[in-house]
């Protein structure tokens, strides 16, 4: 039977792994995947990944991940693993809204990316990480698949080009890509190389995670593209560029026989968020216009607006939606009546058999993880499975 509760991807890391991740955060003289620079790191990562995959199986998860234990940040490790990309510690981290909703919180600063040579996705370390989970899951009847989570190509293009923030992490100074069009083609070429090798290795599901859609929501007060923001006049053009980049990659992955999912998020850093913005405001392009097979969407609070935004999928009978109506950011169990209400409302718009349930995001998009303990995390996962069983039967 198909498990209707899904995990987005990341899970809380144990302390021995976090000790190595902390070393990584503060060192500018090491290269991904850092094994040669940190004695003992590989062994701890492999052992802890094995343990968390066993816990996923124990708790009934049927589409497994490595808990993202092989990552420090949800998106940057993939880029660090591309040939031609170089990591560095930037002058400033990402800026999130602090837990009080008023003040600004700065993240870790090892977020810099330089392009020093034409990008390539061949021989990427992620495929070896994925193979380890596949080997562990082999012969386990309850497991349907092992997915590989990577950042969407549009999100990385947005960071490298500076179109998301105005402060590019890589630019013309390196002399590799002289124009944005060259950067677009070079990045997509690297993504396609990775997808081809992943498919050749037996991969079936790629999940492209994305944190940029709400930049283009009119009701997002924290975006340069919305309201009176400095780039509001360019919002449509830039949004269409991002959608076209993702769709080109999706189409190529489909040609390889891959299923391609996406997870959308408004930012998740140690239980903090980055922005607002409803799905209704961006539904036409980013829901209706992207050719993903399954959408993980977040409805854990009022920022997402009404589930009526799901009407953007009208006319796409095969699309699947995972409703992130539960929260990975809180210690308490979620309001089950609210979850059931939103699931019921969504099932009036899309076929019930095309819907799934999840938390709005992973539990540890960055290595530090959200503000809860591991036993609370698994209790929330178990609750999600119970709610799904009640709703779908």
C-alpha cells in the first residue's frame, strides 16, 4: 500500500556528526566533500547515515533519503560538488527573520560560490551517497524508492547571477561565463550531466528543492520583486526566466525516464523563516507553469493563504501534491483537526488519490537543524502517519 505520509528530506543530525559540520563551517581551506581534510569524518557520516535510514524504515517511511546527513546546507553542497565551483566563506550569511518575527538573523557564512572553470556535473559525490542508501534499502518490502534531493537549477542560477539578491556569489570576475545566458547554459549543462549519471546508476526520483517562488508574490513584503521593491518592474520577466530554466531541466530528466518532484519553501533555518507570500500570488507560473510530477507545498501557517491556489493544477490530472500542513519547526504535535480540514479542502480541488501529507519542510535544512529534539521529530513523523491513515484509510 502506498504510504500517504512523506518526508521532505532532511532529519536532525546527531552530535558526533554536528561536531564535524561545525568544523566545516569555520574553515576556508578545505574542499568538498571534506573527507581528506577531516580525519574520521567519512566514517562518522557513513555510520550515522546508516542509522537514520534504519530509523526511517522503522517509522514506516517508504520513500527514503539519507536524512541529508551528507549535506551542510540544503542546496550548497550540491553546487560545491560540481566541477568548476569553489566554496568560500562570504562576508555575510543569508538574512532570515528571527524567531520574534521582527529582528533579522544572520546564518552561517560559508555560503560563497565561485565559478573557476566551466561547470560539470559528472562524477558527483551525491551519487555515491545515494547508492549507499539504495544498498541498505535493498530487500526491504516497505520501501518504494530512494529519492535524491538537489536544489533546483533556477534557484542556483538565481544565487549565482545575483538576480535573487543583487549580490552575486559568482560573477564575471572569474572570467568563465561572460553573460547571464552563458551562465544559464553552463549551469543547465552541469545539471543535465548529473541527471544522466544518476539515471544510469538506477536513480528514479529527483527532487528539486526551491526557495525563490515567493520572491514574486505581490503579498510578500520582504521581496525586492514585490510591491514597491526596487526590482518590482522586472518581476514577471525574471520569474519566467526561472520557470523556463526549471522546465528545461525537467524535460531533459523526463527524457531519461526520471520522475521529477519539487519542494517549495519560504525559508527554514533553525526554525526561522525568510519570507511571506501566498501561493495564490504565484500560482499561475510556479504551480501551473512548472512541469514537475509532484509538488511538496507548505501550508503550516497563514502565510501560504488558501488551498484554493491548487486550482492552478486544473487540467493536469496526473500531477501530485504533498500538502505540508504540519510543522517541522515546533516541538509540539500538530493540530490534527486543522490538518484534516485542509486535507479535505484540498481533496475537493484535486483527486484524493493524487494527494499526500507531510511537514512543510525538512527538520534540518541546515546542519544545526530546527529547534526540537530527535524524539520530538520522530513523534511528529509518527503523528503524520496517523493523520494520513485516518484521512485515506
